[in-house]
């Protein structure tokens, strides 16, 4: 059993059973049975089911958002966006079912066509930082492509996942097609990874666990998509609109209390505008409202757990000199103040993912140095470039080794554009036009047109 704790109040909001290996075995059998009928449905029927599921999510948007507030401590405004993202992704995936076309390739003596065949049973292993969207990123396209899905939410945040599974049934999806297996990573998660009946694992979480999962998948030649950690740069050139860059910077590392794989937690600022940028950054950080997640004015809630707060604290001693240190509520809740540290590019705080409301700021001299520092990490998930020079924007975007870059913006995620990491930030892409195909095998069929003798 897992007690689910509200990170803002430390109250127990639910108790959820932990799935065993036997539960996983039984779930795979049920899923495989449901998948056969699901894959055989006419594409239009599959799409209709998914649209009904999206409509059910829409009808319960506020309820889902409030669950996310209670189990993850997210500000209500963010949680509403997250529930909306799950709904939109279901709609988007539904619109892809009839567009999942193969191709016809010219050959002599016959007809050569390709098909996208569903994989079968897919496991989605989700983290706690964005429980609903990340569950939906795997769930929606996998179902749309004709697969069954077994979702293993994080230990601390299973409630929205469990509610989504109920809504799927209410929307008429076949029993067993989408099941949630709450529980421990090394038990329920590992059982899914090891199960021969699971054809693909979509894992979102830490790089350390991602490496273990990839090794286990290799033993079965199991398909795997990995969405892992990040330590993304926010590069501010002297020719940028420095006011705008400074105003936008707090959101880019404080949203979701910094527990965001795309957080721009390394702020690189060209030396000639460094002092000006820091002058502007300080009030912008202080204006980032911290507190009660149920208040619509709140922009930053608590960290997920006491254990995670200890992990963040281990990086930043609270008496350590900080360039900027914000306020955090006292009393109950896993609060941590917004913190900006001046760092050298190879400091631990500048190279490792802290996953809290902590950024480092590093000066640079020129474009070449900015790119060198930006790439001096094992990660490569996202990043931002602030400049008014179009040529520089393009040059630096091409030179930074990361999967999701934005120029004069911090936006990383749109469900209709591809998302994923370079280097140790992951393997494969989610979302975007290729989302459904990632849950299929391509089959090539040659049909002879020779006359029979
Ligand atoms: P985590 O790796 O500890 O856990 C993620 C999930 O894996 C959980 O459901 C957990 O129960 C499960 N798990 C743990 N050990 C397992 C095992 N041995 N076998 C199978 N499953 C196991 O990560 P976390 O702390 O929940 O999430 C934070 C991390 O996720 C950060 O590093 C963050 O950057 C990353 N993340 C990446 C993305 C992305 O899209 N690239 C998005 C969100 C979060």
C-alpha cells in the first residue's frame, strides 16, 4: 500500500495498493485479449472511441486538475493545462488513426505496399513530475495505433492515472485495453519491462533508471522509447531584448517548482549585459508567486516530497551565498525557495539535474563560448536562445545538441510537434506527426502480378 501525500499540506489524500508481479502477469493476459479485438476495429470506430474518451476527460477536466493539485502540489492553473493536454492528445491521436497510411513503392513484376502493424501490449512507465500529460503522451498514440496499454504511474502520483482508466471504461473502451498498475518501480515497473508479453516500453524518468530499463529491453530486443533528464541552457546574447529575456527567465526554471525535464536551469548570459540581466532577474524571480496551489494566482507550489527536498538541499546549502534567493512558506509542505547561484560551467550545480527551483547563471564572452558551455553536459533535451540576429538564432539552434529548442521563447512542448532528447536525455521521439507510427512495426508486402502458368 502507498499513502498518497498532498505535498502542500502533508495530509494523506488516499491509500493505493501496490501492484505485484502476479498483478502484472494477469494484466498482460487481459490486455492481449482486448488488443486483438481493438486492432481489428475499423479505423473510424477506433477513432470514435478515442474521441469519446477525450470528451469524457473534457467533462471531468476540473476534477482531474484538482486531483493533480492534491497528489502533485501543482498550482491549479498548471493542473488545468495538464488535464487539457491529456484531452487534446487523445483528440489528436484520434485524428491520426485514419491517416496512419503505409506506402506503395514501385517494383517490377508486382505491387509493393507497406502496412503499419500495431505492436500488441505497450507499457508506459511515467514519472511524478507531469503525471497526466506524460501518461497521455504514450497512452493516446499507442491506443490509436491499435495497441493495448499498461500504465505504471509513479509511486507518489497514481490518482489521475487511475481516474483516466475509469473514464476510458465509461467512454466505452474495451475492458482490459487500458489498465493502470500503481506500485513500485522495481516491482511493477520491472515486471512490465521483463514481461515477454510486453512489446514496447515507453519510459519517462531519470537517466539512471532509463539506462537499466534499456539494458533489460536489450535482452528481449524489446522496443523502447526513453524520455530522460535534462540540464537545459537559456542563452541570452547581448543583442537580445534583455528586458524580455529576464522577464521570461523565472518561468523557465521555476514552473512546476523546477521539476521539469525541460527546465532552463543553466542561464548563460553574455558578459556585456550580465549585470543588467541580473538586475532585472531578481525582481522577476521575487514576483513569481509561491504558495497555496489551489489559489489561481499561485505560480509555484511545493516540491513533490520530503525526500526530494532533501535531494535538492544536498545540492544547495541554505547558508551558501546565492545571487538570488526567493521566499518559501514556513510550516507544513515540502517548500523550497527559488534560488539562483553564480557558477562555473563545470560546477556540479551546473552539470547535474537538480530538479528543483534552482538555476545557475554563467557569463560567456562570445557565440562560440556560449555553444561550448551549452553543449558541456551529458544531457540534450531542450534550450532557449535569446537574440535579435536571425542568422545567429539559426546558427546556434543548429549547433546546440538538444532535441527541443526555442528562440526568444521557452516553449518546448506542443502535442503536434516532435519531442525527445539528444545524448543521455533519451532515445526516440514522442508527440508530433510520427507519434502513432512509433507504436507500430512496418511490414513490407510484395504481391506478384505475374500471370499464373
Ligand atoms: P524515476 O526514474 O525515479 O521514476 C520514473 C518511473 O520509473 C516511476 O514510475 C518509477 O516507479 C519507475 N521506476 C523506477 N525504478 C524502476 C525500475 N527499476 N524498473 C522499472 N520502472 C522503474 O524518475 P522520477 O524521479 O519519477 O522523475 C524525474 C525524472 O524524470 C527526471 O530526471 C526528469 O528529467 C525525468 N523526466 C523526463 C521527461 C522527458 O520527457 N524527457 C519528462 C518528465 C520527467
